[in-house]
């Protein structure tokens, strides 16, 4: 049995029993694996050395979490082949691999100064929705789909709460809003050119059929990052950055999970410390309110930056007049 035959059989017999999201992920990862490994290689001859080279190559182009998913798929593939398909192997080669080191791949989170550069670049984009979305994610820790699928009636600025709908395997929940997040949502609700034919909070351009879908930010976000020379940042890093800021502010892991919907910590929604009123009190106590730039004609206006006066340069010496050139 070759590697390609084993992967195709795994997709047909195992992945089809998973959820639609899991099946689609397995199909996508299977294509990547077959492109980077020799498809006609016998399954019994796949060694930890071969998988280690594949892992190191993937870490140069993908994040650490993505590479771990690749290895988990390969590990389960070899397990099924040995236990259910009768393939004779000395052992599961994926188990012999050490965990990939985070420094080899694209590191998650933002480096010092990157958050300010990112926010400034998104604020000055021609469509103000991009800057609002980025700032709201940093304030609330919402997932990208949760934020883009919000409708106007899902946001209650008077009660300082937004209701996130059910998305795939994530249950609907009510998210408490910081004071800065409330101001951002107010700006989103009061956009000057908001059309009347859609309920999406962050709306996109009408399609050729006349209907509108939520704002498509992936391509625009990458374009803004390229112009600002911040190509290494993924949009999911903003959610991780928000959770990191919440930890630095003093919120507990349970409170962060209740606000962001993270499943890393199991909590009881009925616990008093995780109720909406209590979370709002905690946010007011530890989360500082951020001033927002003023907006004129949907373009943020910042204070002008003054640069120091430069001394004239002599063409003969290369330095200031009267000063010799220094080498």
C-alpha cells in the first residue's frame, strides 16, 4: 500500500465519519501532505526521518498549530493502517517525532510595537470597517467569524453586550463589552454610508445578484499588512493578543474563557463570577479605556508628527558644513 492509497482510503473510510468541518480539514491537509511527500512511497517504509524532514519544511511556511494538525493526521493514519488494515510496521513513525519547537515556525502573538503599527495601518485604510474590526477583536477577543456574522440587532450598546450567534460547533453566547468596545460598536452602527438593504453589522459590497454578504477582510487584511511590512501576522493572532492583554490586566483564565468563548478552560456559566454583570464590573476595574482617533469623512485624523530639522549636508565632505566625513 502506497502513501497515496493509504491517505485516499483514510479520507473515504475515516474522515467521512467526522463532522463536515473535520472532513474538509482532512482533505485539505491530505493534499498538502501528498504534494510534499512522495505519494508512491510504500507506507511501510515511511520513517521518522522522512516525517521529520516534512515537519521542518512545513514549519517554514505554516504556523505551529497547523503543523501539529498535519502530524496528528499522519499519526492517526498509521494507527488505522496497523490496527484495521493489517499493514505490518515496526511502530507508528509519527510517535517517534519530537514536538515541533515554536521558534521554528511562525510565532503567534504580536511583537512589541507591531500592535500599534497594525492598528494605525488598518485605521488609515479607505474602508473604515477594517480598522473597526481589528480594534474590536483586540478589545473583545472575538473570533473572526463571530464578529463578521454579527447583525445590527445583536449589539446592545445600552446594556454593553453583544450576542454572538451559533457558529459551527461554538454555542451562542453573550459577550460583555468594555467601554472602548462600546464606542467602537457605536461607530460601526452609525457609519455614514451604511446601506438600508442589509442587517449585517460589517457589510460587504453587493454581489451581481444584488444581495450583500458580510465584509470579506482576508484579502484586504493581507494587503494592508504587506504595505505596512507586517506580513507575518495572521488574523487569529489578534484574538491571541487580546487574551494575552486580558491576562496582563489581571483577569483569571475562567474570566477570559467566559468573555472570549475559549474552550481551553471548562467553566460553569452559572457560576456567579462568570455572570455578565460580574464580568462587566471586572472589565471596568482592570481594563483601561482607550481614546479613539477622531474621524473626518471616514478617515481617522491623528495628531501631526513633527520631525527635527535636519542640518544641510555638504556635497564635498558628505557631513555637515565644516565637519569632516566620518568613516
